[in-house]
């Protein structure tokens, strides 16, 4: 009997191990690749493919240089649209903003037609997991498999027996306009080159088969390179190193990261890296669908910003010069989109990456005098201030503050119309007769509101630096949002240069950048996270403010108002775009958190994992912002004001969440009962005074208990 005990223990352990589901198995990399088609969800009948996700299903590791993914349509958001029937290439970089898709290659066989070489494929013979992608190219019978490391892509192509092995290297195209490119063979087994579009993307590739020939084919619109390989048994394998400095650096990246590793070893390492990251948040309870959405969104939150430093520390800086630093250089974050939540999540789970992203921003500021913005607003300020206040301090904070103060006081590309903003306390709207959705102007209302919040973020750093003079100046400017509040409508409204209100005024009509940026008045009027109490005081009473919020979430969307990236509504509220993503929490400030929770639950249930295959997001993921929104609300707290360290506590969808913190401690979030109405919140056994908890308290790694009752 004693001899059987170890055997039984071993069998039980094996059974437990077999039953334990890996977290990467919950991830659906196709989430966000399919469009919304339900008119009820969209809010109008679209005349084109609705923006939904704009994500890619290919192989990558967290915050990597390489995102190796299939291309079904160049010029689309991420190059891959789920409904498209053909694959034209596998490209080595991606984001989802109609850019990148560098170094496209495609395995082929037989005669190559330079105007027609794409292959049909079926989703039944396609699969994707974190760090791995596979598809059968039906035209050629080739099973394509992709995996990757930080700076390298690894291709494995299994050809039908007896078929010639060829590779198209299509350097004339990307998701950007290609200005020039170069391809050259390097010995019997390697080739190298570069592709210049918005950046210069360099590569060095090694094959396991000897190169037989390289030819250039001229098509109707451009030429492409075809590499033919010697015959042989077994798959064709291509290891490709990427660099934004030189082909030589790409070769070094390849040698250091892949070396003699096999495809399966690289794939396993990528999967393990994702498992390690995802396992920082463990959940219990909830449905299988909710778990799939949660870990899929968590995965999507860590694909950007992308690494740009090579293994030797070199990178191409803001001035186009080769530089070297003692930190990893990263791309500019999508600051207008992801300062709201995604960069907060990045700081909590990957503080070293966040530190280096901030150092990269400072490096850019040193070259130009201004820390750059992305798209709109000056939101490096809340990103850097919030990261510092949440404990990320491994960067020169005083230097960062000086650069951000320069941003806030000297007009530049980072803050256009700043001179007018400082003089008037708002940015005016030009008088335009019959403006439409596409009308180009200052987006003066949105800029004014956002600059006021950015001023608040810089003020927080001024306070930390004991700069009392500039702290007072900046804090005075944080109230500038009040200058555009129209009491007659209870909404933020554009002012002309002479101070008059813009007329006529239709608060439901959306603009791309006339008075508002990608929004209408309803989607813009409640943005003052630095002074929400001050926003409420603009109304006759809290009850009046609550009534206005009720109207925000109940006035039906006019189906005749069509804007490409504004869809998926609850009343006038738009989950399909970022500007009003913080508005559901405003009910907390009038003592009605249960109203907030009903909206949050509807959003998570209705607008994520839409469609028959659960592959649709209601709007553009924007480098992880849409995904991070789900992650935070699923676990029960959200960065209402990302420049501050405080989080607003909500009701998690899971019964228990364990989050491994950067200091090694574990935060536990426990939900009691299944209601949506918060009765009280306790942390470490003590009842919270209100609904906010500072991050330094969460870092203690205690238990946060959210008690609810049914409403």
C-alpha cells in the first residue's frame, strides 16, 4: 500500500495539472478584427465598414518591436479584416492606426504573377494564440506558422511535397506610403535590406534552405522580389531580425535573440512570457465568456508602446540620428487615447517598461524642447504625473517637469493655440457657415477642456517640485473649463473670438474637429476630472446635474448623424470612441453609484465580444485603451483621474480578484453578494470614507471588499 501512495499522489497531481487551464488559452487574438454589423448596436445604418477594434491577430510578445501578423488589406486599420477572403503578406510591425505593417513577405510556389499572388484562406484552418499564429494558404497548400521574440519574427512554412519553395518580399508596400526600399542577398542563406516609409525599417533574414535565385518581377503598380530556394524535405524556416537603425543591427538582434533556437522553443518562450504577465491578475467566478474577454483585453493592453532599441542599445531618435542610451527606447504612446487607463495599467503591471517609456518621452523633449503629444491634447502630462504619484520614480522627474512646464507655457505643436488659451481662458471657435462632420477647425472646446486638465497634471508635478509660483498659476488655469459652459443648455459650447456663443447650436451633432474633437456636445460636456465638484456647481443643484446625466444616457442617437469613428451608443454616450469614457462614473458624485454600475455592466456585456464569433469590439481599440477600460471595470476599480493616484471603486464582475503588485505583494478584491448597489467598501478591515482609494493603500496588498445589495 505504501508503494501505491506516491503513485496515487503523482496521478492526482497530473490530473490537477491537466485540469488547470492556462491563462493564455483564454485569450482570443481575433477580438477586434471583425466589424459591427447590427444597426441597433451601431446607432445608424453605416455606408462603409464600421470601425471596430482595428486589431491584429498575429504573433508578438509584450511591448515588442515585432508584431508579425497577416495582411488581408493594406491601408486598413491593422492590415487584417476578418471578413476579407485573401492573405497578401505577413508583415512584421503593427499597431492598428493605419500605419506600420513593415517588411511584408509571403510564401508561394510555382509561377508568380506579380499582380495576383494573394491566397484565399478559411477561418476553419486558421488559429491564433499569444505569441503564435497559423493559417493554411489554400492557393498554395502551404501551412504558415508565425512566432516571434522582442525584435525578431520566426516563420515556418510547410509546403506540399514536391512543390517549389519561394518567398515574395514585397518591400514596395506597407500600411504607409513607401518612399524607397532595398533588398540584397547576403551569402547562400541570408538576405537583408530596408523599407523607408514614416520610419526606416531594416531587416536581416536567414533561411534554413540555400537560396537558389533572386528575381525582380514588375507588376502593374510596383515591383516585388521573389526568392527561390533549393529543393529539400521539411518546412522552409525564415528567421528575420528587425531594426529601425540598420540591417547590421537587425542581424545582431537576430543572432542574440534567436540564434540556434527552434521554432517550437521560440513559440513556447513567447507563450510563457504572456502566461507570466497574464498571471499577475487571477480571477475566480464570472462566466467563461467573461474570463475570455477579460484575458483577451488584458493581452491587448500590452502590445503597445513598441520597443525601438536594438540589443546593442542603439535606436533612431526624434531627429533621425542614431543614439545610444542606458534605457530601452519606445515608440510614442497613443497619448490621446490611452492616457485615460491603458498607461495606468502598464505602470501597475510593467513599471520598468513604463519608466523607459517616460525616459523615451524625455529624450524626445530634449531634442525638440517640448515633450510631444499624440493627436490631441498634451496628455504626456497626466501620464508622467500620474506615474510619478503612483510610485514610478526611476526617471529624472525634475527634467520631465521642466519640459512639461515649457509645453504648458510656450505655444508649440504640442499645444497649438496656447497663446489664445492663456490670454482668454479658452480657445475660440471660428465662425463657419453650415459646418458639417468633416469641417476642419480648432476643436476649441475639446482643447480648452483638455488643456485645463493637462494644466492640473503639470500643477501636481509643480507641487511635488515645491514650485509654488507655477503651481498657483497652473491651478488657476484648471478652471478654464467653466469659460465654455453655457447655462442655457447645461453643456459646453463653442465661443467665437469676440466671446459670443456659436450659433446655431445642435448639441447632438458630431464633429471631427470643429467645436469638438470626434464628439458632440453631450460627449464633451462633462470632462473635468480635476474638479468634478466644480463642474457640478455650474448647475443649479446636484439634482439638476443628475438629471442632465440622465439625459446624456437616454436621449436617443439620431441615426442621420453619421461619423466614421463614433458608434455604439447608450443614449448620447458613445462607448465606441474615447472622449466620454469617464462619464459613467459621474453618478458617484451625486451619491448614485448604482446608476454607474448599471451602465458599466451594460457596456461590458453588450459592447465587448459582439457578433456571432465574439470577435468584435464596439470601437477602435486604440492601442489598448478600449481593452484596458474593460480590464479595470472587470476587476473593480478605475483611474477616474489618471493624473492622480486615486482609483474609483466599482463592482467587479468576478467574485474574487488577486492582483500581483509591482512590490511583490498581492492585492485581493472580494465581491460580496451579487447586487449592483454598493453598500460599503472596506479595505484591510476598515470602511472607506467614500468611493476612492489611493494607490499607495492598494500597494499594501490587503483585501478590498466590495459589498453590494440588489437594487
